[in-house]
C-alpha cells in the first residue's frame, strides 16, 4: 500500500472524467451543490484562491460505482480508473461548467468581476459573459473582446484583456492529488468516512451508507432501485436517506434512541438483510393505503415523512400473509392524520419516533399511539380558527387537498380528478381563488398573509389558473364553474364574498366549510373507542412570527417580527447572507448569520432539518420550507421607508422552538 502525491490541472481532470478514467465509487453520496456554490468555486479559481486537494483510490480490482451527475454518460475506460473519494462536488461542478450543462450556466461581469448563475437580467446585459463562452473549446476571444468594447465599459482596453485572460486560465489551475494505491475496499471506506466526517461534508446517513456499501457491495443499488420504484408512482420523497432511516428503525429494539444510525453500522449483514426485507414489505403495504384509502397521490403533500415510519415498521413486522383487521387499519390511518394535523414530527423527530415505535408492541398499538398524542377519549375536530393565517407551508395544506379529493373535486378546465394535476416535480398544482393582483390593488389593503391563506387556495391545474381564473375576481369567473364543482371545492355560495370587497368574509366562510370537511374526513377513520369531538375554538399560545421583505434601490432586507410572552422583537437579516447560509446547510455546514449588529446560529441536523435562532424562537423547518418562506416574504416586497426598526436588545430568557410552517399564524 502506498500514497502517491501529484498535481493535475482542471482541463486534464475534466478529460479524464469524460473518458471514464475518473469514476465515483458506490460509497460516494449524490451531487448536492447549488448554483451559487458553483459560481463561488469558479470565482475562487479566477482569483487564485486555494480550491482544496483531491483524494483518489487506485486498485487492480473493479469496484462498485455510481453514476456521476455530469449530464452525459462516461466512456468505458481504457485503463483502470481512479475512484474519487474526496472532491466530487468540485469536480462535478467544474465538469458541468466546462461542458455547458444547463444547470451550470455561470456568468462573469467583466466590469465588477462578479460571478453568478445566468438569469434573464444577465442575458440582457452585455457586461455579463458566460464562463463557458470563454473557457469552452470553441471560444473566440477576439470576438468576445470586440463585443465588450462596445458595451460601454468603464475599463481600459488592456484591463478587459487581462480579465478575460485570467478567466480563461481557470482551466490551467492545478489541483493537488493524493492517490491511495492497493488499499482494501473496507479500509478505503473507513478513510472516506474519516475524510468526510469533519463537519463539512457527509451526514450521518451518508457515513452509515458508506460503511454498508463497503461490507455489502451493491447494497446502494438496491436502495436506489426501491426509491426509483416508488418515485414512478408519485412517491419520490421515499429516497435513499428515507430508506436508510426506515432500515435503522427496523433493526432497533433497544436503547434510548432507536433512530440512531450507529445501530445500522453495528448490525450484522444478516440483520441488515432481514431489516431490509421488513422495510420493503412495510412500504408495499403502506403506500397503497395512503394512495387508495386516503387519496394521497404524492409524498409532496405529506408535511413530515417521519410520520410514515411507525406505519412502515408496524406492517413490516407482520407476516407476509397476515390480514390486518379493518378497524386496526382505520385506526393507524387515523393516527397518521391526527399526528400530521398536530405536527407531531414538525420538530426534532428522533425522540418522538422512539416514543411512538415503542408503543407498537402494546396490546392495542392504535390506542397507545393516539395516547402519545394526548387523544384518549375524544377524537380530533378541526375548527375554523385552526386554519386562520395558515398558508401553503402549513400541514393543513394536505387536509385541504384531501377534503377536496374525498368530495370528488375535479379540475375546472378539463374535468379530470385533482390527482391528475400533480406536476412533473410531484407537487400538486393549485391557484388562488381570489387572484393576488385583484386583492393587492384593492382599497381594503389586504396583507400578504391574508392573500396567501389556505382558505384562498383551490387545487386546480395550471390551465384552469391561466384560462379560467386569470386576474379576474371569482365573481366574474365562477359563472363558468358548475355548482357541483364549486361545492366539491368548498367555495361559499354567497355572491357578496366573491367580490374583492368581501374577501375577508370569504376567508371566514371558507375556513368554516373546510374545517367541517376535514373533521368529517377524520371521522371516517376514527376508532370506535373515541367519541366525536366538539369544534369549540382552541386557545393558542400568545406567540407569532411574521417574515416580510423590504426592498428599494437595489437593497433588500428580510425582517422577522416575533411576539412571545407579551413582548415584541424585530430583527433585520440580509437575504444574501441568509441564502448563502442555506446553501451551506444543504451540504451539512452550520453558519452564523448576521442579524442586525449581532449574529444568529443556523444549524442543520442529519435529517436536513434547519434551525435558526431569532429573538424568542429557535425556528425549525426543512431547507425547502425556509427557501419558500423567504421567497414568499419578497413576493410582495414593501419599500424600505416602511421597514420597522430592529430591536436593539437581545431577547431576555431562553428561546423556545417554533415551526416555520406556523409563520404568519396570528398570535391569540
């Protein structure tokens, strides 16, 4: 065994990837970098900053590999390939930029020397040039230089040439390489784990997967095949990480944290195989229940997939020929619905999963699971107040969809079921009943929170949104929608609330209709030992969080306004700093984000849940939820002159957990 140290330039490394002379071993994770991270890598090379070293493994024995996310197939190598252990994100990004990949369209501003991903604005501005046009094999530097001279640059001609030359030379930058020769696969996997476990790269599930792949080559392929099977049926979120967690839970019988992935790496090969059979059996039974009995066509509707694990584990433990009594099946589905409504898994999930999974061994697992939710005598009833202030980030989005689906709602354009409106990304399509353009221009000054309420969402196709709704008020277009279709979608029949002036009355009326429908849906599955619940209004804790965007003259501020314990707190956040922190979180890196004159910690756990400390709250949500919340905040950005002043003092006392899905819900 030996370690070879050498250097190769970017262009040579890219050619080796294309020729199949550099490949990814099975233990590698997938490509995860965002466009902004790719742009920063190119900027680092342009400025001559260190770009890190690369670690490879060379062996005389063929190894299990995974496909690189380069957008093209690699050639069959004419020599034994190098297997890339550290540097996948960087080399994949460089390959994409240098081969003009559609998701790596990095552009360079010749005047400011800034880098970013291509946008409509940069396409119109002649000062921005695409990096590929300069470094690609057909680059015409003379033509590019000539075009830039006519772009009105405040730069002398020699400086234009210098900057173009520096950009072109990024392909000549050297990477330091270390190559491990003739190490055994298990030892290489151990090195891979050690290299990638320093807080910067791999999540715990990735590390466990690396160990499993070393012990059982080809196991990753089984996981990916199972994931692809469910993705074809609309359940794309049942990815490899989800399956790893399900496998971990199927193996765990003792300990305080059943979800600890350490249990997976300690298990024998036989235990892993048995556990994997249970996961597959559980999925084969649970997914049809969700799709056929609850009418959930896509995992995109399920707020937290963690709620599926107790169901999968319960069904996976049953003999393959066992018939589950109807009342037990109903009870388990009822628990799933109530757990989702209660946001049972909206926060840290491992402790909650451990508690729920332990109850599966009880004499009556349904009663035990519901007992963990505090439901022992009466079922859950949803009140209209539960829907007040909620938006598409709320767990109640799923229930609003199900209320329509179980009422036989159809699309207003083609008359097909609303399940057919799920788009290619697996997300259900929906529109606003009262278009935002009508409400924003109305004299009643409706807020963004009001405009984007769940009660203003209807599940219809893009064709309906474009050809029927458009920018018209419902009073104008509802005449073309049949009475049965309006009823199925819980649209109030009072003509006054279909005008913009009656919008707040519309929200109140539709909240009431939706709450009744959701409660009726829950009652379809409610176990016989639970009595029906009343729908009296519930008292909320006096706390709230509102995110709002303010923008003017090229400057933007994300403002967080929080209320808790009869106190108010306001913080200013630079959206660019926050976006960079989210990019870092997507790769497992924690950050401290400037908030006014202070900083706030942004952390990410093994399940991709992001927490951000703001004033009285530790706010938790997925990366997608955070990005959506920021996007929503700036959708109706207000002028900076109206921006509230930030709070000077830190919040007194300990912060409490707050879910980003509850942002915008008014305090009681």
